[in-house]
C-alpha cells in the first residue's frame, strides 16, 4: 500500500510557486509514494500584508493592474486549470486556527517546502509552515527558504524553537544563505538541497511539457522582470536588442513586449524559457529555469526601493555556488560583451551532483520517518 505524504507548500497564482509545488509533488509521486497537498487558507494578517504591498506599488503599475484585469482574470483561470490537472489536494481547506488533528490519521509523513514559506512575511502562518500541527517524528523540511540571511530579534527564539522541531537529518534549506544562517544564528546543522524545479533536467521538463511546438516562431530574448522596465533596465533591454539575438518578448501580460494572443500559464511559462535565445530576469525562478534550459542570462538587481529588493540573497547564493556570481548585475550598468554567451560545461555537472544529492535526501528522509513510525 502506497504511503501517504501530506505536502505543505505555497501554490499561489505565481509561476514559481505553482511550478515548485508541482515539481515536489511529482517527485514524491515518482519515488513511489502517494502525495497530496494540504489546502490552506493563509492568515488574515498575511492577506492584509499582501494587499498593503499592492497599494504600495508605483501608480503606473497599480493602474496597469486595473487596465489589464481581463488578461489577469484569464491568467487566474490558467493557474486554476494547472492546479486542477497537475496536483491533488485535500478535500478540506485548513485555516491557521482550525483543528488539524484529523490530518494525523490521513498521512504517514508530512513534508514542508519549498519557496519562501519560512520568510517573516509569513510569520502569522509559521505554525502551519513549520508543521507544528503534527508530531516531530513525522516532519520533513524539503528546501524551504527564508528569503534572506537574517531573522529579526523578535522572531529569533520562536524560529529556533520551530527549527528544533525537526530531526537534524530531516532539516534542509533551499538557499546556502539559509543553511549558513541556521548554523551561525542558531548553532544547528541543515542540508542544502535544490529548489524542487531543479530536481528535473531539461529533458525531464521537456517530457513534462509534452509540447515540442515553439511558443513563438521567431528567435527572441525573454524578459521576466518583477521590477519593471524603467531606468537602466530600459537601456539594458535596448542593448541586448542591438546584439541581434532576436525580438524582445515578455511574460508580463502588462508589458508592450508581451506574447500576443498567448495566455501564459505555468506550462507556457516553462516553454517560454525553453525556446528563448537569451533571458533577462530579476526573479529566483527565472534564474532556475534559465539554468535548467542552459540559457545565457543576466539577473538584474532590484535595488529600486521595492519590497522584493530585500530578497536578493536567494539568487546571489545560487550564482556564487555555481561560480557565476557576475551574472547578478547592477540594473543601472550596461552588460559586458562576455554576457552574450555562457559556458555550461562546468555548471551542469555541479547542478547534476546537487540534484542527485537532493533526491537522495528526500527519499532517505521519507523512508526514515516511515521506518520509525512502523517500529
């Protein structure tokens, strides 16, 4: 009988969140278990924080959301369709305050991760995201991220208590900066594992996509920029266009560069990276899929005063680890010509080694829990 795995993760209307949730769910299934995502309604305070961030957007971006609401609604439908087809959820929706004791009888193991579920923006949901509702013997952390390399004083003791709620052999972090923080701040060891999307090679992702048709017929440079297209970014886009690689295309449905007549759902998002000649991004999962599909790319800084400009550690640590830290580039400085190409001969073996170790960690951790609970 297949053992049941309860998965606690983020799966919101965000490409990275949806795809990492799918990747971890699917890998657990491939390992021979029966996973199911625990449907969760975030704390009201978390929702308010997100709304506050929305109202802090520059006026141009805020009004753009209103103008493009029709396209945004189509995109929401694409996310809903993806989750319905690719993921299995619990029938019940759990809130922060509800009784979760029934979950103990439904699942043999609980896995939390990945994405930035341990960042302080979600502190009101930490009870759920640190698996506090279940016994320590059933908990596994696979690649959760703090987003940054520090924890505020007010949350240090609480965070330490929650981290101690995992057996050392079943505590991992997605970012090297997070592994270092756990050691330096809390004196604890943890494993470094890759983001769930990186558990698959480009060949694996091509099989998952199941569509060999190009998203756009002509060669193109892909833009995936949360921080917009203003200032120095505009100059960099112009510069790359002059390189003659291809047209400029953006995933952002509000951009003038957007793919016309295309509703870019999560699978189309992956195809956009697969088919690109070059990638300009400022996001973590933009970096992940650039690496997966072995693209020449640049990750632009977000030092523009926005909230997410504070979460650069998760990207710089990945680039440092792979020996390509220079690919994290100041958005106000034009690119060197050396950025036109990227040699993956050294990078790919590193990624493959990390992928193998990460899958071994996940499988071993699940089997360890199952062995303990059966004795």
